[in-house]
């Protein structure tokens, strides 16, 4: 190990400071320098003490502020001069967050690091939309997949294994490809009327949750003009939202009672 410095790869959850872990809050308040992403909310950034150095390294699709290898190098350089480097990440650092790539690089360079888990979008958004990821009799497993295609290549997913009615499927980064994804799942055997949800800005005051049948998902997302960040949830558990929704922000349900009756018979 090079020095006493430590890089904290810290998950901030969906953006509500009340959903931070106690450890995450303590580290943010004690940091010498904070390096942060685009998905880290303003409410979380406001918790950083006024005198702490902040460095923005966020990315937008196709437009990087810093390339990943530059971020990796920045963290190592900061470890030469600072003691507590807090690297904020939206959600959980190890779920579609490239936290593992940063950890791998730090390990290679002999820089000490810790990973502080955060509430991932799949968990936060579904909780706030009243959709349990598992429910006895409806789903006994859950799968998280990325809907982002690398370098405009077709999505490389195992559609046959994803088309499982007993499983809840959560799709991150899927807005651009949701039509293709829905069609592939239906071709692979998932019923076209499977309940599906699109949750935009989940677990925040700006949350919008659209619920419809799988075959209508792309059309409804276009009609409602949903924009990233969105997670998609496909599976019978979605039919419980009409009963379990508690947050009361922007819920749009098509054929609510029909979907519930079809997939959750009493
Ligand atoms: C690069 S991934 C980062 C995921 C993050 N590490 C996590 O654990 O949630 C970004 C994607 O996460 C999802 N996401 C993150 N925050 C969200 C939110 N508040 N509402 C809906 N989706 C969200 C979206 O699918 C978005 O495109």
C-alpha cells in the first residue's frame, strides 16, 4: 500500500439523502475531496461541507467529461496527496456503476479502498412504486439486466432464459431499446399481456411510474415521453402496484383492474 489514503467507492442510492447509509453520510462529511457522477442528486451534494474540494466526472451518453481511465488515474493521483477520497456513485457502486473497474484499478495500483453499498435503482424504484421484487406465488427470483447496447451492437441477452414468468426482470439503461427488448421477450415466450412498469426518476419527488402490458410498453413510454433515468420492471409482481402503491407520485396505470385480476387472481 502506497500511503494512508483511502478511496471510498460510495453508493448514494437513488438520491434522497434519507436513503443514504449512516456510514455513507459520515464519510461524506469527513472527506478531503469528493469525486462525483451525474446521477448523484443535488440533495446529496448539499451534504458535502463547504470547504471540501469537489470534482465532477459525470458522463452523458456518448459525451464523457472524463474517460473511465482518466477517472481511474485521477483517483490514484488524489491518493498521493489526500487521505479521504470519497468517490460518489448513484445507486450501488457495484451494480452497473463501474465501481468494480475503479476498485480493480486501485487494487492494481496498491491504493487502499472501501466499497460502501447503496440502494440500487431496482430496489429503490420498485419500493416507491409499490412493486415487490419477489412475492410468494408470483415471482421466486429476480434478475437485473442492462438494456444498453455496446457500440450500437444488438443487445446480447439470453432471451429464452429471461422469458420466465416466475421471475421478475429489471432492466437498467433500457429506454432506447425497450421496443426491441419487449419484442424479443414476447418472441421468446413471455405473454404479451405480462404486467410491465417503467419508473422514471424513482424514489424522488419527480418519480413517474407507468404501468401497462408488455406489448404496449414502448408505445406508452413514447406517449408519456419518459426520459432516463428509467428502470423497467417486467413480471407478475407489477400487478400488485395498484394495491401496494403508497408514494402517490405520478402513477399512470393502464387497465389497472384488468391487469391485477389477470395476474393476481384472488
Ligand atoms: C449507469 S446505471 C447506474 C446504476 C446504479 N449504479 C444503481 O445501482 O442504481 C444508470 C441507470 O440506473 C437506473 N436508475 C438510476 N437511478 C434511477 C432512478 N432514480 N430512477 C429510475 N432509474 C434509475 C436507470 O436505468 C439508469 O439508466
